[in-house]
């Protein structure tokens, strides 16, 4: 692995002949700020669908086909307190191409178009193109509620971070913010982003030095100093459990419960927290899956997830609305069960082995490898596969009991159905 850093640009390479493709991920990182959310969402649409040279989605697709079926996408993501615009592109290694052809230079030319020559006109994004994709994004906003689990988790996030719009708001902003955007404002924001974002690029596969040199030439490299952004966010203090709900004409209720689990990536209790989550609801062997779904048949599905960047754990369940109080009670009892030391060591051993197997299998995915390198950079923690496996194996029952006793319910959100059809249906 090789690192190259200038004042505000960092390039990390993962050189391997294991894969037939080369993959490149470019991140434009900012501190999370709600006023930028809608603008970043618009940029992901605009940069991902046209440039000056390739002025339509069709022309972009044709160019990707010319580059031997390269795959390409632009998206926005949030990692704790880091808000990022990510450009991904994957393409075949030159040595697998016919007749000694080379695609790397064409890839750099395409990315130069995307980053430095978007579809603009007189210091604004081209108006018709802008309005089309603004309408597409507004339509997406209006359809989010159709993804019940996703919508419920967005609403739970608001309850977990009350009065903190930078972390409680939906990553794409609000419909009002989006509706008020114009092509000039988004263009000006993009120019500002190119100067002020911390830029990180990760290249994996058979990486030629010429490709990295060419990449460096097209990425912005302004005069401000590269400063590591702190990804960690602490939940605000709260003495009460916040609740909210919304009723829909649907069968199931989606129940989400947000807990404070004050353990972060790199903490001594990080690996116990990973296993605790798996034991509680993060695996088919979990207490919640076994007791609430299988034994009691009170949930269509139930699971938990742990966020090591903001110290939280979320339980999500699909249930009949009349069972909500009972399910909440059973979730609390499941946590108390672990807190009291009622833990099946064989289950914990199975969870450890499953995590280790997953970690080993991630080596077969170039995207996973680059993703791990990005996380390593932002959390400033070097946990290679050997350290990860050692960390998992070292977890003891006492640490799981300690974490169960640390867990604190902070918020409950339910997307309530009417339950007109019975569970057998």
C-alpha cells in the first residue's frame, strides 16, 4: 500500500494482481453541515449523469461501454461527522484487454470531464439538465416513505439527535431546501467544494504508477492544509425517552428503538460491542431473533445494528400494531437477559466464527478492501485482518454483560400499520 499526500490531497493505492478489475474511489469530505445536504445530493445527480463532452446519460453510458464496460456512479454518504461526495469507477485491468489495449488514460480523461468539466453554462449548471434532475430528486424524496424500514430509521435518527440538524437530519436535506435550489447556487457550491473539501482517492487492483500520476493531475489540490476530520459524534444528553409515530394504511408496523451504546471504533470495548450487537439482534443466532421471532412469533423480522461512529445501537422490527407494547417489553427483557449473564457461550463462539469468516471473505471483494482502507483513514486506526481476528477472539462474556448494562434506551419511532390481515397471511 502506498500513500501520497499533498496539502489537501491524499491518494492511497492497494496494488494487487488478485482481481481482473481496477477500482477507484474518490471522496470529497466535509464536516457534516445540514445547510450543505441538499446541495450535495443535487451534485451527486448532476455529476453522475452528464459532462460538457458527454452531455446526456446516454452519452455517458456509451463512453462507459467504450471503456470496456466500466461501471461508474456518484453518491453522497455520511460517516458520523463526515459528509462525503464519492465517485466510484471500476474498469478492467489492461493486461486482460485484447490487442494490448490500454484503458487507464481514457478513464482519467472521463473523470477529468466529470470533476472539472460538468455540464454547465455561463457559471451555472445547464438549466434544463438541472431542472430535470431536481425534479427526479424531489420525486425520490416523495417516494422514500415507500421504503418503510428506511423511512422509520430516518425518523428515529431525528429523535436520537433532537435539535441537532447536522446529525439528525436526512442526508439529502429537506424538500424545502431542495425546492429552493437553483443552478447558480449549486454551481457556486461545487466551486467552493473543490477548494475546501479534503480529497481522498483509493485505487485498488493492478495499479500503474502512470495512472496515479495522471489521477493526481486532475484532482483539485488547493492551498489549504489537509486536516483530518474527526468522524466521531456523541449523542446529546437526554433524561427521557423520546417517542414519535406515524400511521399509514399498511398491514405491519415498523418499530425502531434507538439506544445509546457509548463505545466507539478504537475503544477497548469496540470488539465486545460488535459481538454484543450480533448476540442481541445482528445475526440469525441472536437473542431477539430466537426469542421474539422464532419462539414467540411476534415479529415478521427483527434485528439490531451498531454504529461505532456515534455510539448507538438500533433495534428494528416488523410487527403487528397490537403487539408493539409486548415487543418493546420483550426487547427490554432480552437485554436484561444478557446483562444478567444468561449467555449461551456456544452461540457466542458461533458468532465469533461467523464474523471471522466474513472478514476473511471480504478479501475477495476489491470494493470491500478499499472501503476498509477508507475507514482506516478516517478513524485513524489500523486494524488489519490479523488484529481484527485477534480482537474478536479475545472478547469475554464479562465484557458483553458490561455492555448490556451500559445500554440506554433513547428513542422509539413507529410507522404504524392497521394490522387488518392476520400474521399467517
